[in-house]
C-alpha cells in the first residue's frame, strides 16, 4: 500500500468479523485432565517429526517498556528508584548508591551515558539475577529450549526475528552464554536470526489520523506488526515450530511448569497432526478403491452420469466421522451440503491445512488476544485469536474467560510431507489498528494481520488451557519486580 492508501485505511478501518461467541472451556477450549496431560506428554516423546524449532519474535526496541520512564511519570520513576537495587541490570558503577534520585535514576537507565536501555531491544536487557550470573531474555529462551525443544540427538534450534541494527547485540548476547549452557544443559544449539522485511513497514499517524512526524519533520515508519513475520516463519525448514514472545520468560525456578505444559502442547499438536493425516490418507484410499463409474447415455439425452463414492452409505459415514472430528477438535461446524462430492471436497480442504495448538490462560486482566468462535465466509465456524481492537461488542468481551499468551505450537507439513506455503493461509482483511508510542508520544500503528491472528486465520486451530504460571510477560520495566522475575 502507498502512504496515501495507508492513511485511508487508518480512517476507514477494517471490516468487522462475524463473531459467534467467545471460546470457553468445553466450547472451543480443551481443559486436559491428568490422564490427557500424561497422554499428550507421552505422545510428544514418541511421535516422529521432521525437525523442531523454537521461534522467538524479538525485533524492535524496548521503548514501550519504558514509556512511563521516558515521560518521567512521577509514580513510575519513584518506584524505579525505590527498587533499583532489586533489578538485574543494577550496578553501583551506573546508578551510584542510595539515596537514589528518581530523575537521575531514569536518566541513567535510558540515556547514552548510562545503560541506554530505551534504544536497545528487550531481548538483550538484563532481566533476571542468579547467584553467579544475570540473564537476558535471549539467555532464558536458550535455557527453555534445552528443557523442551531439543531432539533425540540433543540439538535445540532457536530462531530469533530481530531488527538488522540490533544483530550485533543479539549475537553478543548469544555468545555470552552459548558454550556454558551447552555444557550445563547437555544440549547443542543451532541459533539463527532473520529480519522483518522493510518492505512491509507502514507509516504511523497521530490519534487524529495525520502523519506522525519525528523531531526532524520526517514521517515515522515502523514495522507493520508481527503479522509480517509469517514470511520468516514460512522460511524455516523444520516441521514443528514453537512460538513464544521474547519478553515472556520467568526465573528458571518456575521453568518446570512451563516446560511441562509446552511439552504437552507439542504432544497434542503431533497427536492431532497424525489424526488429520489418517483421515486424509483414508479419503485417498477410499476414493482409489471406489472410483467414479461412468454410465452409458440414458434415453432422452440425459447423461453420462457419474457415480459419487461419497453418496454411498460408507462414504456418508466417513464424511460424518470427519465432520464430528473437526467439530470436536477444532470447533469447525460445517454448513449443510446436499451434494456428497462437494461435501467431501470441502472436508478435504478443511483438513489439509497448517495446524496449531494454542495455549490459553485464564483471564486475569492482562492484555492479550482472546479466543473466539467466528463465522467464516463459507458459512463454517472456526476458532480464532482476536485482539481487543477487533471486538466492538462489549458483551462479547465479557463472555471471554481466557486470553492468548502467545504460547503456540505449529505443524507446517501437509500429510504427504510437503511444506505448506503459509502466506496462502493469511486473511488480508483481518489487519487492525493499534495504539503505540514513540519516545513517550502516542501514535496509531497499522498492523498487518497478526502472526497468531489473521496470518493464521486459515489454519486448523486447537485451544488448550495452560496454567497462568506459564505466562510472565515484561510489558513495563516495573514488571521485573514481580515474583516471577525474582529469585526464590
């Protein structure tokens, strides 16, 4: 889109989705009991997979994390100064000693003559303190990968999406810990990076939909949301991909729970993948053993007629079984189809798609996408993760019991072992407009269909409840004072 078209989109917005209802436990969200949890864990350990990778969106500076500090909001900078010695990034060489002046503490955190954290990416900031080290989010993600992403040969692949100007910082953060962690956790890392394509950047506007001008008078452009990362995801060769945001990490003392449920999501994804493949292979076999039969021309000029194998009792039973599977596992209600061949064709199309299993946590007031059931253009229903800006009806928001912490496991090969082309499964009409900030100033940003929203709109989707303990994001710097980011 040109800048003029982008401004028009800001003013016009995106079409509303046909939201049926919120997904809730038993109605779109699976709550695993202990037996189901054990089954998923066991399946994940035994199932074959063509490579696995931990995918970590990590591009962009941490400016939003320090929004209130940039703005010198008194409450925020006073809490920062009062707790400064409890942060992993604290050192007396940078911050001096008590008493700590709030304004000076803020300056030393953000400015170039201090830590310059406002201009650095979240991934390389010091988040957690241990007895003999401090860890960045990059380091914590490498530790996580050792817990639940390494393969039978001990290889753990981790892919970070970064901004090109931050590559050196990320490479340094990796090299600081790689050797020590490989020895400590018995793992060999394969660590790769990619950058969001600059061609997908969009302009920012003011709250009044006018171009947002930087101090030098030029228009601010910014990456158009994580939706552009579908191309980065598409380039990965591995079949099984786990997605988790860079800032959603906790102190290692809490990692056992996170690893257990991530492993369960992996097992459930592989279980569903194999069930989908079995149905598609079953349809292939059914059609090959019951070929279309062409009858001779009938009197009166009618014909020839073709025999539809799915019109048989056996064919109808197979279609009914697949419809039940789609409804129970993926929330897909199919519209009534009178033509048996078209019914089977529609079912095949629903089955033969990329697959994702998404962890969902109970809503505790944290920001994040919510799980909903929507009506598709073809009349079927589907499970989708929606952002709050996509939901205009407050009553629907009140129905929502869970939200998406970006805890997703993907399977990206089709049933014949070929890689899906993921951009083919994006809904371009599901972008949205979000509120952001730049150096403390409010702006509106044009987001492409989000990576776990519209960019995965045409995927097979399963929602599974996971404990709130697995979600520990750092959205603002003061979040690092919460128990999940502190030692025992």
